[in-house]
C-alpha cells in the first residue's frame, strides 16, 4: 500500500498532512488528512486516533481548516484523521442531476447495494476497516480509536460505532442526521444506495440501530438550536427517544443560538476532544 | 451611513457578523466581518477593537474561518474587525492581466495616486479612518484600537501604525512584507498605484517609515522559517536591521518549520491577541 504525501504543514508543534492512496474498498484514489501532534515524534509512540467524518459537500480539508482542533489535539496527544466524504474521481458516478446531497461529497458512510453505486460507494468499509488498517500500519497510531463527525458525518460516526462493537472506545457527533430513514436527505440517499426495501435501511439508521446495540458506548451530541436543518433533517428528539427507550447513555446538548456551521463546531470541539481523550487514555 | 447585516452566526458565546456598507473612501460597496465577544452584550459596553488585515487574494472571510481567534477574543473581551483586502465591484479596475497579486484582493493598504487606481484604491484611509468611525459609531466599540495582519496585511498593519502615531495602542504582524520597495510584490504594486518615483514609495514601506517614526509602539512579529516567500518577498532581516538602527522595539520570532498558511497563524494567534489585549486594557 503506497501513500503519497501531498502536503505537510506545521501546526501547533505537530504536522498536518494530506495523503493520497488507492482505496481497495472504494476502487478509486482517495485523499485523507491527518493531524499528528508533537507527541507522535517521540520514539515508539503509539497514539490514540480520532476519526472525523465530515458532512455533505465537504472534503478532507474543511475540518482541518475550520474546526480549530489542532490546539487541543496537540495538548492531548491525539491523532486526528479526516477522510473525504465519498469515493472520488471520473470513474465514480455522481448524482445524475448534479445535486450536492447525493453522490460525490455525499457517500453517507454506508455500503451501497444497488448498481451503479455498489462498485464504489462503500464508505463504511473504508472508514471502519481500510483506513484504520492503513493508519495503524504506517503512522505512530495505536488501535485505540474514537469517532466523531458533523451532520451526514455525525450520522456516520453514530452508525459506525453502533454497528461495530469493540471497534471504538468513544463516539460523539455535532448536529448528526439521527434518523435518515425519516428525513429527505436520508430517504433520497438510501433509496438509491440501498434500494426501495426499507427494512434494509434500518442497518444504517442510528435510531434503529440503537435499539439492538450490543455495546452501550456513551454518546455525546451537540446540536445548535438555530440550525436551519434541525426540524426537517436532523431530528435530535428522535435520537433522544430511541436512546431513552433502549437505555442507551446519551448526553444531548442543545446549544441556543448556534447554527449548522463550523463556527458552531469550533465553539464546542474542545469538549468533544476531551471526551474522546478520556475514553482513549492508556 | 447604513449597514446591511449579511449574516449572523454564534461563535464562542459571541457573534460573527458579515456587514455590507457603502464606502466613501473607496467609492464602492464593501463587506467586512466583525466578531463581537459575549461582553459586547453587556449594557454600556465599549470594548477595544483589533483590526485584522488579510493577505493577497483574501476577503473578510479567511481570518474568521481559519485563525481560531474567536475563542481567545471571547475570553479577552476583544472585538475583531476584518475588512476586505481591496475595493471591490465591477466599477473597480483590477489587474489588466488578471493576476492575483495586484488589483482586486491586493489593495496593499495604501492610497493610490495614479490613474486609474487612485479613484478607488484608498485602503489606507478606509482602514485607518472610515472603518473605525463606522465601527465606533455603530457597535459597542471604544476608540482603543490595535492592528495586526498577515503578509500583505502584515505590511498594512505596520504601515498604518507607523504612519498614524496615537491612533493604535498595539500592533503585530504575521509574516509581513516588511520592505515592499525591495521585493517583487511591492515593486509591482507600488509602481502602478504610486508611479515610478521611488521617493514616494518610502511613505508606504515599514522599513523606511520606522527610521522616522514619531511613536515607538512595540512590534510583535512572527515569521515561519519554512515560509516559501521568506527570502524573496518578506525579508524579516530588513525589518530587524531597520528597527535596530532606529532603536525601535521589535520582538521578531522566527518559528522553525512553519509556512505561510493559516495553520501557522492559528498556532500563534493566541500570543498576538494577548499582546494586544494587554496594551488595550482599560
């Protein structure tokens, strides 16, 4: 597996790198970003890793440029890995209508079952299996993993953790799509990637998965109350109801005045990084 | 003077706003960004203001999205104002060759004297006079002012402070163009905005101005040693020599490994904000 370093920039005493590699899961070339804190340069270092999943239209760059996470990651000795949000490239089919909420930039962190999407759109396997194997083989990274994300990526973080007991030690989300089976973004994506049989959709819906979760990893979720997508797409009350019904530990914080942007994420990222670092310690 | 609020986003308990207004100095409509910390909502608040001048190609948005300044500004009770980097609009002539280092996004914070630039390119008067008057009349802002900036904006911050004794209580810069008379970016811009008579250029060159400065405001300057523009465009050694010759207090910090990007700025912005807040207190 060859990794091509596209750029290296010093940040808070550590290094931000963009890396290109060929993904077998996605059958295309991919770029991810990684932040290596200063502790990564210590001999024999094996640091915990937080995987950050971004939202619709994002790439590996948005979080690294806008969240202000490096300062705290450098303090905590946390590696952060930010993958892209879908398979990419001319060979990867996108939305037939050129929309921004499906296809390129909108992989929804699932494994598609329907042609023509099923060949490339396997972001779940990429994020959960292939990328961590790559990181842990090539960087000073341990197998202590946390996962977080925003919006579509918040959905991704919840679903990756709920589907894979034992794989993550911590999970959190910002303004996640909690119940994609019941919102326009999710219905559009699932009906194409997964087909019309809604029983298949339950395997990729946090509210459905939480009922039967084999592991009760505590969830930390922040949601802005001035988020324009709150009522129609995000539905934190559905997650709250599902967690309560299942007895799943959930800390849902509704933040007055905050919207869906990275200004919101930056305001609370430190709390999330400390939540992950506590669980990932040792 | 009417202000049009284009957007309002909560950030670290305060508010990030983008504002459009008509500039008399520039004879065009302009957009600036302002961060109002939580303290701005206290009755009768009159907070100090840091003016941030961005570099080539930037707008009001780059600093607010990427520098991670709001966290510290919210702690310190500091308003931050980020203007655009040039006059804008179809009526404003840009670079005849469409280059990115002159014209739109490249106003160099001076008052142009040559046609056709002299009608609109008066960023010095906009930044030093018109914008503070607007801010202090319409926002909970005092006349305690600091100024900072990056690259072309670092040049702007140094020159605005050196030309206007008593107007600022603090000044700093990241990777400033210190000696524009002697570098390609500056020579291109000055020869067009100011004409071929180089004696006129000295009024807009920090290294020249520092010799005769009427006020010895301490300068804090950070410069990345891995900055690709260091030797040809930025020349921190020229500023060091000019400050030493003039007896001007300069703290020049060369930061090993850092480049010219906002990853560099974000790593050290807290030091700069605290430098300004100390001088602006009370």
